[in-house]
C-alpha cells in the first residue's frame, strides 16, 4: 500500500545531520531508487520534467542542497564539498538497497565522490555536463594550487555585488546555460534566492578541487552527458569538447560519454527527448 501511495503523492522530508544542515528531499514514484542532485544554486525543481518520466518506473528522490534556492543555508565549517558529501552519504546509506545517481554540474561532481566512497550502495551514476576538475575544462594547465587566486577573486566578486548587480550578472550569463526561454527566469530566481555565501564557497571549491586521479578507484558504471553547443560561436566543436571529457575521465574504469546535439549546460531542459532516451537506456 505504501508503494502505491508514492505513485500519487509527493513526500517532503527534511533530513538533519551532525553538521546542522538539512537536505530537502522530494520523493515520488515507485521502483528502484534514483537520487537526483541539482547543480550550483539550483532547486530540485530543475528535475521536474525528468521525474515526470522517470517516476513511472523508479522511485525518484529529488534533492535540494542546503543554501540553494529556498532551502536555508547551514554551517560550512567542514567545507562545502565535504559537508554535502556527508549529508548525501548519510541519506543514501539509509536507503534499503542500492541506488542510482543523477547529478547535474556541481551535483555531478558530488556524484563522482559518492560513487567512489559508497561503491556498495551506488549501482550506476549519470553525470550531466560535469567534469572531475572544473577548471581544467577551460585551462589545461590548471592545478588546484594555481587556480586558488582566480577562485578567490570570483568568490570575492560574488560576495561584493549588490543584489541589483548580482541579478544583472545572472540575467546576462544564464542564456549561456540554457536555450529554454521559459526556464531562464526560473534559473535566475533560484540564484537570487540562494544563500550567496554558500554559492560562492561552492564555486571556490569546485574550481580548486581536482578529482581526476581518484577516478581510478571508481568502479561504478558512469554515463557522462556532455554539452558543447553554447561554445559553438567561440570556436568550440563537439569533437574538441568530447576529447576534453575523454581526457578528464580517462582513469574511470567503466565510463560512457555522450554529447548532447544542441543543448547548453542544462541538457535536461534543452534536449529533453535525447536526455531521457540516454538515461532510460543506461539505467535499465
């Protein structure tokens, strides 16, 4: 009976941990568990269309991380990545069986950490337009150390902007992230609702954390869905971006890389049919 109820109702749960943080989780559907983790400053609502399809065959656990969108921020003494990984690990370990992961951007980066550290709990992982070292996607010579200066500057700029400046900046850059005109205002609002310090710290750590070597320990099957089309007018080609993904994921033992045809960063919004086709085939 409980499983049938999940087909028709949505359950919200706030899950506390020793860090004083809370995951906001929305559960729907019935079947094997799929944990969906959004990206930087995004609400779990980013997966609404994905869940509408997936929940027919899977039980979808849609996460909104602390400090993003309307989920209040918590303490980050342990750092953003370590704190979020601990929260997500605790949640996954409380599930009765193995789970699938789908993570977008920052959520994909966290999914790689989880796949390494919880091999007995993660059945497969889908990484949506995310790299094991974000900075190396734009600077092949990047290292954790030499990126700290630029990451510091970006963090300080994010925190120094007035609300009006921050909104203008988000509004001007978001069209590089998605071609979906209906979703653009929503993505901007999530950024404005998010705790600025949390977003800035998350960006800093993403820019200065290189996870490429650790991929050699990841045995979980991984599907990487990459995007390249937003760089088309700046000299990027599908093949160049594909090779970048291959290079960064070369130590992963079981990885499949697919490039979205015309999507920007939010692949699930821009090429939804292609996105669902790839995910459905991989999960099954």
